[in-house]
C-alpha cells in the first residue's frame, strides 16, 4: 500500500514543522484519562448521528470494508511532546461524512469514545483528508493503549482532539464542549497558534 506523506501540512499554519513550545520525542507515549477499556469487536458499533440525512450504525466488519489509506503524520500532544512521522491507516473523515450526508445546518462535531471521553471540533476542521478514523499503526493493528481498535488522529490539532476507542460521531447545529474542553482546554487547539487553553 502506498503511504501518503502529509507531514508538510504545517506550512498552512506556520514556518516550523514542530510547533512553538513543543519538543520532539522519539517515543510514542500513551496518555489516557482512565486506562484502556475492554472492547468486544462482535458487539462493537460505530454510529453517526445528529444533523445528517441518514444516521449510520456500522459493525466492525462494515467499518473495515470502507475505503482506507495510509498516511505519514505528525502528532502533537498539548503537554509539550511531538511524535513525528507516525504511520496511521484508516478512513478519512470526509468519507464518513459523505456516507451519512451532512445537513446544511451542521457546524460542529462531537466524537465519543468507549472510556466516556468526548472531544469536539468545528465541522470545517474535521472535513480534511488528514483527519483519519485510524485502525492501523506502522503496518499493524492499532495497539489498544493507543486507541485500538479505532481512534481519530488530527495532525493539524493538539492530539486531545483525536478520540481513542472512538465509537461515534455526532454532527451538531451548535458548538458544544467535550471532556477536556469543559475543563478549560481550547475548542480549536491549533498548535501553531499555541491554542492550548480557552
Ligand atoms: N478516549 C480517549 N481518547 C483520548 C484520550 C483519552 O483519555 N481517552 N486522551 C487524549 C490525549 S490528551 C492525547 S495527548 C492523546 C494521546 O494518544 P496516545 O495515548 O496514543 O499517545 O489521546 C487523546 N485521546
Ligand atoms: Mo494530550
């Protein structure tokens, strides 16, 4: 499979690949608010709800049949580390949006996860090929502590915008804050503008 290198997306936002106040790490640390949940792929269901033409409920098999791609991406944690050149494989956000048919009224998106985590982003920040629902990492299944079977990655945002163990996306007609956003973190989270807190 070919790998699409999207690590140059920083040029849209700033001059430096590593955003201000970030330090490059060669490790890929694990950061979870409450440990790794058990996930049963037999009952696993991914839902698309809210301001859409057709709500979706996909089984693991159905999700894995969606068109996917591999991308080389950078990963910026709001606590100050950046992991460069991560290879994720998954389904681009716009593919999911197109299948559900996003309503004209939708302006915002809420992701939900099996550990109770939520995170939100403006719709336009989600409608990018680099926002992946990722099930693969470095040619293998995504490790469970990094969010397997399925997580979101957002290389243009701080990584708390990428819900691990994601099981749903809801399209909203107005902004609503997620888990860290309710606790003072930025809703837009642009690393090149150091939008860490709101
Ligand atoms: N479901 C869920 N997703 C989550 C988190 C979490 O606690 N639960 N932590 C977030 C934070 S703060 C970061 S930095 C990244 C860390 O991803 P990693 O553990 O793969 O490095 O996941 C994000 N997604
Ligand atoms: Mo984070």
